[in-house]
């Protein structure tokens, strides 16, 4: 069959006690109990492991946030310190700076665009660094190989949220990271109908993550795993389409008088483009722009509300285009915007470009900007 069947089971039956004993190893591919997965989940995990060169295994989680939280709890202990990139996804920041405190783990933000700041913050108890590139709001592209090398030099583990590019565009372990975490809800799922996350790593790190996941009862349903596997098969084609459309839209926006700056790593001249060209082999449809000085919050809301083809909602990576307003100041500690750009009004808009025609989306953005009523 082209698509394998969906195996739904909470209980796996064994032929006899000898067969039961063989089924106990703590690895994918061994029947034990439904919480540890079955053939449908294992097939997805194996495919994601193959997608991430250097990984020995992948653990699945019911969301990307669960993958991040469980990975950090697996690799850190009371008294340890985590350094977290200042441009991290907001739930990642909350996990690092708030939740981990309950377990005696401290966290500090660092400037992802200044690798020397990472080295300066490393102390005796610093055990790991949490990375994200580009940042999912302000799109900073940081020097991941340099940051990962600093971490390794000091005996630290480096964990990256690799959702934006996926291993297709950025093989994280080959660039020095120890763990590659993804929200499979985004590009892998691709249809806005499944929530899931993953963590891929080499041994023994993946074994620590898997054991922690089992302690915490982390499990995904076989039906969701089948949906994610369906999306994975077309991810490369969808990414190519959405990336190409995003670049066209970013170019158009960069020439609009209501736009102060476009934050799109794939766009020549945009912040981080040189590092993106050096380290990445692909992009995606997620990018942001900053409104010009004469645009206020009410006008920004009129723009977004007037859009017909763009939905207003969180997430990204689906077939449909989305737009949300944002202000980076509350979720950044060290600096709200990448350096060297015109921050205009300081009002941001994040776009997730789907699979619609580029000219249709540009037309929708044009009429939305006109609806602001600002000359």
C-alpha cells in the first residue's frame, strides 16, 4: 500500500512470556504499551529521524510546546542554568524564565546577534542553550554554528527550535546543534488540522528525552501521526511554493510607503540575509514587516480587518495565509527589533504565506493597506 494502515491500540498482546520479555527495550519499534507508540507513530518518528542528518532517533509529542518543555526538563537538573535566545518563541521564553524556576532551574536571555554575549554569560552551572533562527516574530538570523561551537566548547548542550526552516532548509545537527525541536503542527502537518511536536537527537541525548517523555506520559494518537505523515510527504513542495510567494510579497511590501521595514531573511538586503544564504538551503512563508511612522495601531487593525484572503489567527505553515499584529517589546528583554532597520511606528505585522496565488495575495494586501485611509 502507498499509505500504511493506522494502528489504533492501547494494549499490545504477546505470544508468550518470552515474547513479552523481548518487547521491553526502551526504543521505538518495540511493542510494549500504547503509551510508547505503535507502528504508525514509529513510522513518522523514523521518517523525521531520516530527515535530520546525524540524529539517531525522534520522540513525538502532542505539541511543539510539549516538545520544548519536555526536552528542557530531560536535559536540565535543579541548580542548572539555561541560556535562552532573546528572540525565542513566547511560550519558550515562558517555559525558560518561569516554569523551570519551579524545578530549581534558572534561565537568562542572551542577544542572539552577539555570540560573544553568550560566552560572557556562561557560568559554572550553565548546562544548555536554547536557540531559534530565525526568530518567529522579528526574524533575526543568528550564527548558529558559532553559538553551537561556543556551547560545545564549554560542555553545554545546544537545543534549537528548527520549525521555521525544518531540516530540509537547515540540518541543525550538521550545524553543531545537539537537539532539533520542531512544531509538527506547522510545516509537517501542513493542513492546520493536527497538533504535534518532535525532538530529534543522537544517542545518548535522545534516550534521555525519550525517558523523560515516558515519565511525563507524553503520547500522540496514531490518527494524528498518520495526518503528520501525510503532510510530511508534500512538505518540500509546499515549502518551495510558499517561500517563492513570500519573497514576491516581501519585495512588493518593501516598496510600499506604509511599510518601514520588511523582515524576511530570504529577501536580499533584509536583516540576516547574508547568514541565511550561508547556512540555509531553504526558507518558508513566514515573515514580518514594520509599519511606517504615520501608521497607528487603529490603522494597523483596519488593514488586517480588511483582508479577505488572509485569516486572522496564530500558527503558520498551513495551506492558508494568515496575518496577526504584534509588538515585540513585551516578549524581548534585550532589544525589540533587529539592529539597523527603520522601526517606523514600532507596530509589526506577521504574515504566514500559504498556497494561494501570489498576485491574489498582493492584491488583497494592497486593498487592505488602502483601507487604512492614510495617504
